[in-house]
């Protein structure tokens, strides 16, 4: 093709357009118009190449807004994509066929019907929504709807298709955040010394300012960039991630990095933040009109995208970057109608004077000590009004009005401080340089380059190396002396704020805040910068104060007669950039545990519920009653009825025949050694020294405050061997406590947490002995293996030679004749299978944990954590019998002694209610409160901890804490149930079932 | 997330560790209730370096860390056998007195 496509003609010649692949075009739609760009364009650069300078409307006044930073740092560039609101037009690549629209508009960005709000500014003073719309009472409900429509940002697509987001972990010696000249130098220096380096770059191109900016001490930054980049890319010790945002800093250099659809959790031994600096705007009336733009943005536009930024350009500067921009514009053939320096000619450095001379040689005159006082234009800049600066912020009468369509601002820089302040760095303001600098960095974190206040390229590169040397020394990879880096380049103009009586002199573009808004906030008493922010909303918009923090600090300092350092800036909190919830919601790494019989429960259709980290069967519904999804919600009557029926049937089955439950989730701790009994004795409340071998004993554990925190069964298999069970969720705590004390006591005992090494079942019911008889050689008779005995033995596997080693415990558990069998986990499924097979002639049925709770409640057994709370001492839960009064010490003994001597105020009692209350929907539930009496001035004396309908007792039974005066057997106490009605429960003695304990001892 | 160096396993994320309180010997069993109440409920909350118990969950290992309460900097971590001699003696002292005697408490104040 000899004829270039029409779109090419508008663009600047190479080497401008670093991002572009000039042979390929892209087409997308913006606000219904077809926009043609070149491959490599962002939406924004393509729009500007097509003379579309209005991108959005402002938040409050609906003023037209266009490009400002072209770096994705401002809110002007927010546009709506089909499935994504608040996309940054200057960052999103132009893609064929994309349908892009404006946001926050009533109509289109060019013709926004709400633009009329621009003329009602005086009715919307700072904080107006805190002050208006609230009277008369209730009117806010109406106003809120109107304001939400007018002040909203993009629209979320509620029909979006879920996408896959993931997480990954990375570990590096050194992470360098930012790949500008200092970043690349730091990475190379460190990598050369052998450090494993990760280099992060937010943009597509490596090189930071080298890619787009001009430097007074470097003629060919692109060549330098290519050289450094080649070295970085080829270095075996450097990993490079582009389009990767380090979105926060957390303790010890824990860095969340967002790239694509992945959240990287990066841990760095050392970290160098080379985050650069944000260019700052000049505050004057109309400084938001499209065409008023940062110098750096114009450079990006030309160098990266070869877009001609305008026909007649003006430059307003307070540093040498303005001159470099002017020279670049001149080289690209753009007419310079004014170069305005806010400083006096005498303030210029030698370098800057050279640049002025260069401009003179091109026929461009520079105005000194002047500023733009007002910019005018409706949809694009048309004129600037220039005035002389008489004193800081004050100007003379109008000097001249100059027609132009582009105004480049260079008023200085603000270090990209957010991540560093999150790390504990502090900003302090240097009046001489009129700039913030960062101090007080934590260990293992360094800063370099412009974020460190160093702007001259040669010094920036040295500063990168300097930071690398510091990191290398900390890594012990070098012992080089840390060089001093010096840079005298002053980049900030001290007072680039020119208040206009008619306002629209914007401090914060996101929130449409003008000078008077900030000043008025201080006059209303909000002197603290944090309060000014909250009242005026300055810095709360999408650009998070990148450009408003510095002018706000200056204005508040001046208005409150303090220094800028004293005023400071508002706290920068994570995340740095808006973070999609998908990054958080992506694949989680939550651990869960399954017992070795888990799949047998699934085959039987069990309803599974979580218990700690484990999954346990709650009950086993019949075929046709297995509800899933929302139908299984316990809030639904059908689901409740199925549950109740299941646990009734299962409990009756255990009481009359035989049942089997998986209790593998029980904790188990093995104690072996000569001092095993001594350790048991010092930890648990009961005496264990004289526990006979082959016997079990109930074990209660209290904490240092004398509160019951765990219970279990201690089995003594040998003089020097205990096996003690603990609650499912408590075992880790028990193990920790035992090892904690033995670290200090140094007893001769081995403590091992064997919870997951054993699978266990409880075989319970009058027929359980018959089921087990054929499976073991142990004497199972009442005399040979009595209640509370424990044995080690084997289980025969029918039809096979193999025997399973097993521990047999005869414990009460559900109050029937029963055996608890503990076997190595790998035999869990076999154990289940052989017991279910052997039990078939006796109609064995599995039962779940909900049924187990009912059965144990019928026996008056407490469940730690359900029937106890953070205050329950042994007497309150009637476990005084399990506390040895004689032995010198157990964990928490002194506290137990003290609290148990005090007059007791409450007690856990069993209560009973007629089953009729079920029909009336007045069954007490866990957590319902117990009242002192039924009168209107009654007080709360306790609460219900467990309550269930017991088919065996044909009554509602439960346990509740009641006042000590209510705890007498035969008395009654009121419970307030759902709906507010009060039922009277009768105190009964425990257990509810088989008071003589004959069944479990059978 | 903070990193702590386990004397047994090296540097690990802090969420692998469980805090075990300040290293303080138990009061004497004969000590008054007040002393036990203070030991149980009051802990010094001033500035300076504190010696603390920490537990590495994954390996079941208790060790000692010295931490600056002002900066939250972990100064060093070590095995309990390397605890300062005075602390170890105090612990053993309580041990010796504690076990093998009957326990007594004071009468409750009215």
C-alpha cells in the first residue's frame, strides 16, 4: 500500500509514537461515533487524534473534562465500557469494536443537559450535602435518589459473566517498584551483585520518564532506555513484570501486586520504591477546560502516541520541564504562542537560562513573573488571560488575552508517597524547595529517584544505584560504601495558586473543589487536614489526592497560619488503586478436613455440616428427603421437619437397637514417658496419678482464669502411656497448652497430637455388644470389659487374614451400652464397612452429630463451648466432682479455688417443657434469655444453651443458665422465646434419661 | 504480614505463630490470692523490650522472642533453654515449691 490511511496524516512522524504499530488501525465507538486509531493507541490517544477532547463530565458541576495526566492518574479519563465502569481512557488499549460511553452525563459528554449545574455553583457550597436536604425531617429520602442519579460514576453490569481470578505467591531478595531510570539502575546493580530481583512496572513500557520525557542532561533518552532495557531483559537475576501494580505495602515488605487476573502476594527481603512523582497543576480559573493539561501529558501524547496536541500552544511553567516541553512542541512544528514562567528571570538556574536561549533562537519569547489568570473556552480551550504576579497568589490587571488551544502546566511535583507512607514513611515540607520529601523509612525499604526529591537524570541514576547498594549491604551481598547523591534542581514553584473571585479555580478536579471551598472549610472550624478532607471531600475522588493533596496542604496551612509540614497530607491507606473484588474473591486457600469415612457418609446421603475445620454428617435423610441448595435452609419449614424427623428416628434407633457414628474428628493426644501421669495430673482438674491401667477417666481442663475450656476421656494403656481425647475444635489448644507447660517443667514425657492419625467410631445401643462380638478376640463380657474400661486389641476383618489394630473404649457417650473404637486413619473406611456389615442382622443404622447432641443432652452431658461460655467455672456446670481438692496444682487451680469459694450466682440446670409448646411454636432455642420473674421489671438471669424435643422423654428438654435462686429442682423459671412470649420451664434433675445409669453400664 | 524467625524453622509468616504471653514465672503457691489475680489478669503494658512466648503451630515448637513494644520490632528469637539464667532459676524455684505440697487458699473477704 503506497497511500497511507487517512488516520496517519494527522500523526507526528517517527520516532514519535513509540507505542504505535503504524500499519494497523483499530476502530471503536465512543458515544455512538466511530473513532479510528492506530494499533497501540489507548482509547484516550485515539480520541485526541480525532479531536475528541471532551471525555467526561465533572462530578458536581457537570463541566466538560478532558485529558489531564495521560498516565491513568486522574478522574477526567473515566469512561464506561460495556462490562466495566470507571475504566481509564488513557490506560485502556483501543480495541476493535469496543463500545465506549461517557459517565455521569445526562445526554452525552458533548451535550450534557446537567451542564446547567455549572451556573448554580453558589448554591452548592462546600459540604452542602451535609447542610442542606435534611430539613424538614424525612426529606433526605427523596433527595438521596435525585443526588445519586446526578452524582454517580459508572454503571455496574449486573448481567456480567463470572471470570476466573487467581492468586500466586512470589519471594525475592529485592523488589524494585517502578522501572524508571532509577529503578532499572537499582535492579541492574543489585542483580549484578547476585540478588534475585523482581522489577515491577505499572505501564506497558519499561523506562518510566525515559520513555516520554526530555532531559537537559541527556540528548537521547530513548537510546539510554533501550540500552538499560536490553540489560534488564537479558539479566538472569531479574524478573520483569509489566502492567503490574504494587497496590499496597504491608509489614515486612509484603506486597500485593495486581497483574491481569492474578493477585501476586510478593514477599521481598528488601524493597526499593522508585514510584516517581506526580506532576502538579496550577490553580487558576478555568484550569479544568479541555486543552489545559500537564506538560508530562503532552510529552506522553507526542512521544508515545504521535498525536499532535494542538495548533497553538502555550506553556505555563515554574521549572525547566516547561522549557523542555516548549522545545519539544517547537520541534514537532506546533506554534508556541506563549511561554510563561511564573518565576522572575533572576531565579533561573544556569541550565534553564540555556534552555531560554534555545527558545530565543527559535524565535520564541519567554514571559517572566507572569501567570495564566483565567482560561476560557466552552468545550476546548480558546483563550488564556495573562497577568503579572505581584506577590504570591496576587496578580496585576490583565496584560493580554492570548488565543490558544493548548496550555501545558509545569508547576512542580509531588512524590508518589502513598506506598511509602503506608510503610511508615513521613512527609515533611521543605519551604526552600516548596516540596514534600519522605523521611523515617522502615528497615529494608529504600526510595530513589524523583520520589526521593531527585530530578536531574544523572543524579536519578546514581540514586538508583545508591539504593541498590543499601539493599545489597542489608542482604550481605556487598559491603560497598553508600555514596552520597546530590541534586540541586528545584522543580516546585512555591505558590502556583491564583484565586479568582468568580471561582472555578479548581484544587481537586475529581470533586469539583475550588480554592474557596478549601478556605471556607477551614473558616468553619475544620482546621485539621483530616477534617478538611472529610468535610470538603477533597482527595476522596478516584485520583485520591495525587494532585489535590499539595495545593490543599498549602491552602490549609496558609488559612490556619501553620507551616505546610504541620498541616501535612491525609493518610494514604491501601489499596493504592481501585481493586476489583475479584482479586479478593478469587480462589481461596481455606483448609478443610475430611474424615476417612467421609465418602461413606456421602453415599448414604448424609446432610453434611461443618464442625471446626471438619465436615461431619448432621443426620442421614432418606432418599427423596435430601434437600440441597436453598431448599435445605433451616429457615424453611420443610427442611426443619425433615431434620426433626431424622434425628427423632435415629435417636430412637440408638436407644432401642444399635447405631454407628463417625467420631474421627475428636482430638487425640498421646502422652508417653515416665512422667505421663504427672503431666496429666498437672494439666487436668482430676487426679490421674492413681488411674489404673486399662481404665478411662473423665478429664476436665480449665484455663488460667478457672474457666472450663475442654473435656475428654483419658485412657491409661500403660503406666507410662496415656491417650487422651479432646474436643474437635479444642484439641490444638489443649496440645499447645500441654507443650507450653512442659517446655517449662521439662518432664520426661513425649506429647504428640495424633488427632488425624486416628479414625474413630462410636457403636452405641443395646445390641452393640452383639455386633462387636464376632469381630474381636477381646472378652467383651460385662465383667471382662466393664463400663469405663479401655483395651488395646485387634479387629478381625471378615473374609481376610488381616487384623486392624484398635483401641476400644467403653464410655457413656450417648448413655447406652457402647464402644468407641479408635483405629489408624487408613483403616477408617474398612472399620465403617465391617461394623455396618456385622450390624446388618441387628438393623444397625448410622446416626449423625445432631442426633448425637440430642442423645447426649438426654443424658445431661454438657458440650464445651455450647453449654459453657467464657465465664463457666466447674461448679456452675456441676463438674465440681471432677476437680481434685487434694493435689498441689493443676492448670488454673488457684483461680478455680478462688471462684468456687465465692457465693455462686448462676447455675446450668436441666429443664423440661411440655411437648405442646412445639405445636404453639414456642420451643425455646439456644440463646433465648431466662428472666428472674414474669413481672414487667424482671431482669435477665441467664440463657438457654441447648434445647431439643426428646422423643424418648416425649417432652422438650434443655439446659439453661439460671440464677442460683432459680436452680432448685422442681422450681420453675421463665424463658422469653421468639415473638416475645414467655414460657415457664421446670427445673429437673439430670440426666433426663436413665437416671440409674443402668443402660450404659450394661 | 509480619515475618518472624522461628529458631527451629527460620523466617515464617506471623500467622503460623501463636502468641503465648509474657515470660513470667508463676507466683508461689503460698502467695496471696492478690498475687495470683495480678499474675492472671494484669500484664505490664509499658514501652521497652519484652520477653514473650511464641509457638510455631506447624511444628509444635515453643520458643522465646524479644520484642520492642514501641516499634513492634522482633529483636531476637531463641530456644527456651537459652533463657536468661535468672528466669530459668525462678521458674524451677516455683516448680520445686509447687509440686509436692497441699494447696491452700485464703478465706473469701466479705
